């Protein structure tokens, strides 16, 4: 399901090399800012920009907490695959909220477990061979977190299992993948 509206200014936390942000080229976003702390991704985007030409999209090598606090500058904030890497999920949700304009929209993507309100998984060591996975909530618990952080009009758009067709080895990504665990 598409985002209800794309505003004039979009922030994408965990933007990677901008492949998702590049998809905003034909959308209603006037300006898109991606942030990702991995310098390799920022450099990949810089190389891609050479071929795309100048456009109002940028990726900066920042963590969310390095962005100016309370700027309320964005119509839409995306947080893609980041929340489960945060030790303090409530602090993270509040940081995201302070970058939204009044009436702005958060699009949050993350891993969840099956279960009801209050159900959580706290992995010991690695989870699915990923480092720094601290807490996985059920969808109902994620809604509770969002409500506690002051979000409203919360809608779960999709809860789908990740399959080996989506997460797989390829010619370009030959590392371990879902089929390996």
C-alpha cells in the first residue's frame, strides 16, 4: 500500500545507498534527505548521482541523533530497518517525531514477532546472524510503543514474513542469507 501522501520534504533514516529514495524521483517530494551512518552507502549514492544528474535528493553520513534536534522540518519521515537496532526504542521514536512537521507522517519498517500486546523478544547474541538486534515487538506492541511516544492515527499497512525469495544470495551479494539460518 502506498504512503497516504508524500510531502514536500522527506527524511529517510537508514536510507542505505538511496535506492528507495531514488524511487521518490517521480513522486510529490520536493526535497528528500537520506541519512545513513555507513559511508560506503553514501559514496555509492554519490556515484549514482553522477548518472542521475542533479536532483533535490541527498544522502548524508549521519546518525539520527546527530541531526539538529526539534527541527520539525519534514512532512514524512521514513525509518527503514532501524528500530530493532536501537537499545532504547522509545527514545528513537521520540527522536523521529521531533523531525516531523505538525500533522506529518511517520513510515516505520521493522522486524516483528507473532503475538499480542506486550509480547517482545530480546535476542541473546545475534538474531538471524545480524548484530545489534535488541528488541523485537509484536505488531500490537509496536502500536503501543507508537501511542506512548505520542503518535496517533496509527495504521499497520503490512505484516509479511521475509522469504528466501526476498532475502537471498545474488551475483552481487554472495554473503550468508536467510537460507543459511
